[in-house]
């Protein structure tokens, strides 16, 4: 069978469908830190932040077409790593993937681990008091990581069923509260849907909010490591990412407008300039204003679903990217180990579990100083997006013969739009009042450290040319072999072995 025929068969096999792909896209994006970021952003920028969200949405929609084309050429578990290595070589692939996914997991994953518990339990007064006396509500997020890490070790089908339920519960809850908040009598007098901006509405101010708005959408591509397990991957992936991005934007607009109408953004700490919408305490007040005493309970359950859905996606996506890198030899071989029965990368899952748990324990559950690191992580994500875009453009020029079950429409317009947007977002990454050096220094350390590792590993360990693109056929051949080896044995074979 030719490589093209095998690729076509690989794209159309799989055990999970569109609902899981859509849930994976939405479930990771709508994390607890993202919802808190939306609350803060609308409280600070009002209508200016709404414009920033539109800019970020257009950028990410354009970027999603690039990821969809890359995943159609290379439907692999390594996803981003393989896309960049085939376009620009292993050095850029290692640098972009580790900085944007593994190191980012240290910061964004830790923020989600801490805030998933805090944002949920703040709605349950008695439970929150009990959790604080036991060590902190953030420990609930650590429990989520442990539970969903173990769940993912049992296979992608188990992950998919849980993700659909969790994401539907979380998105529906926020939409219900948002719509009710819009129809209820307003508790705050506003100018327009989102209220006036506290920091102005000039173009520079709006662009300074794009970095925060980008954080609300990055991660949609986390569905791409599931490409080998998706039915009709080339059709499902682009639709899931596009619909997921629109769904998140619509939900955040409705939620943000309702929050501004129902909760007065009062000043809590004049010395630090902290307002109510900058804190998780705005959530239960909004819920009670919209639905009375039952509101915080329902919204608290929704936030439990949000934290669980995001962590479930992280425990599925990050380990598969690590596994794909290990198959190519750019991580130690230990990371390529698969569970003998479930055929899951259990070592990678264990590492993905340990990173946010240990970091959260080291911080003692205090996420106050993580914003700078999260924005640095957005820069790392944007860098990886730029490298993927360059790789897809290079493959279009250098390898027009490659089969592309999905082609980004209006090429190269989406690539130009997304790249220009990413660069602008990185330039204006810090909102007013924050020192850009705090973000750029952390980002430089991330990128410099991973670049040094990439150069050492390719030259000293793999002994390959760091900047020579890897042939697409070579990557696909490895993926086909790895996928075949990773399939669980048929039930009759397992029964025979048991006898």
C-alpha cells in the first residue's frame, strides 16, 4: 500500500468523533483562569476589551486553518513537534514545542490547578471554609489532576466520554447565567453592553488588551494530538476548532456583558488598586444576583466542570505531544513507553500530572504572581504558532506534491493575518500598569533554555543536523508503526492469554 493510501486510511480510522473533538477544543480554552481573565478584562476595559476579543478571535480562526492543514498532512500524536520538524528541522521543533507546551504547562497548568478549586469552592461558603481549614481550596485542583491523569491512562475512549459531559455542563451553565443576567433588571447603570473602559479606548490601549484576550483562545490546537484517534480527522478537526472558537467567544461576550450589568466593580484595596471583578469573589455575587441563593451552588458546579474539563484535556494532550517527541528520539526513550494493556503513554501522563501538582504545592496554592508567567506563556504559545505557520507555508512551497485532505482556504491570507496578529499580541502583551520586562524576561528564559537543550540534544545525542527538515514520509512511517503497536489487543486474544 502506498504512503498516500495509508495516510488516507489513517485519517479515516479512529474511535472518537466530532463531539469529543469539539469538547476538547472548548474544554481546554474555557478554563478557570480564562473565565477569571474575562471577568478582569471586562471590568478593566469594558467595550475596549470586547474589541480586543474580536481581534484575538479573528487571529485564532485564521491560525486554526493552518493547524488543520498541518494535521491533515501529519495526523500524528506529536502534532506541533512533527509539523515544525518537517518544515524547519528538529531544532525549531524542540524549541517551539517544549517552550510552548511543556514549560507552559508549568505555569498555565499550575494556574489552572490552583484556580479550578478556588473558583469552584468560592461559591460554596461552608465547603470553602472547610477546605481552607484543611489546607486550601486549591487542593481540589490537585485532586482533579490526579483523578483525570489516572482516567487518561485507561485510554482515549474513556477520556472522550468524560470530556463531552464535562464541557457540555460547563458551557451550558455559563450560557444560562449569562442570558439570565442580560434579561434580569440591571444592578449597575452602564454605557453600552460592556460599560465604559477604565483605561481608555484608543488603539494602543485596545492592542494592550489583546494579549489578555489571546489567552482566552490559545489551546484550541490541543485537539490536534487526537488526530490519529479521530474518525474522518481531516473533516472533523477544522470544524471542531472553528465552532469551538465561536462558541467560546459567544459565551464570553454574553457572560461578560451580564457580569458588568449585575456586579458593581467596587474598589476593594485602594493601596493596590484591586477591584471586585479582579477577584474570584465576583463569581458568587454574580450568581446570587442572577438566581438567588441557588445561584452560587449551580455556578459552583459549573466551575467544577470547567476545571475538570480543562485538566482532563491537558492530561490527554500534553502526554501525547511528549510521546510523539519521544518516538522521534527528542526526549529520553523512557517517555515512549506504553502501558502493555491500555497502550497509553503512562510515563508521559505521570510527568504531566507531577508538573502542576508539585509546582502548586511549592507555591502553597498562591497564584497571585502567576499572571506575569501566564503572559510569558502566551508569548511562548504565539512563538510556536508562528513556527507552525512558517512550516505549513514552507511545505506548501517545497512539497506541493503532498496529499492534503484539508487545505487552508484563501492561502496565504489566513497565515498573514494570524502571523501579524501574533506579533502584535506579543508586542502589546502587557495590560496597563504592568511592567513588560516582567513578562519578556521570563519568556526569554523559557525560549533560551529550550533552545540550548534543542541544540545540545540534536548535536550531541541524536547526532543529526538541527536545521535539516525531516522528510514527511519518515514521520508518517513512524506514526503508522507506532499507531499499529499502540492498538489494544482484540478481546479474543486477551482471553486466550488469560487462559
